[in-house]
C-alpha cells in the first residue's frame, strides 16, 4: 500500500465508474508521476474488487492540478481524458 500521509508531491485517486467512493478512492501519494502510474498499473485489479479499475487521476499536491488521467469507457476502450492525454503516454 502506498503512503497516505500526503507529504509526497503527487496524489493518486482511482476507482470504478459504477461505484464512486469519494475519499475512499484516494490511493496514496508518490514522489513522481511515473511512480504513481506504476502503482496503478500493478494494482488496478485489486482496487476494484477483482475488476480492472475504470479510471485514475494523478494530482499535483502543490498546484492541485490533474497532471495525468486515465479512463476506461463504457465500450471497454481505454482513453486518456483531459488536456494531458497526449503527454502522459497511457
């Protein structure tokens, strides 16, 4: 389980589209975007009760901006929402 003390630069939120959990979708803080992406990639199934997580957002704790995002649409296709979609490499 990642660190949940909010002292690191990036915050990861992730969960299921069908069952939003508010603060329970907080997954931890990380030193880098790549570290947060790697954790999500390794834990996406466990997060969502055996199903692959439908979405995640990585937020810069200082600016409170979403710096990376990932979303699985209802059609099963994965896409990268928001203005960062071309830069995040998902």
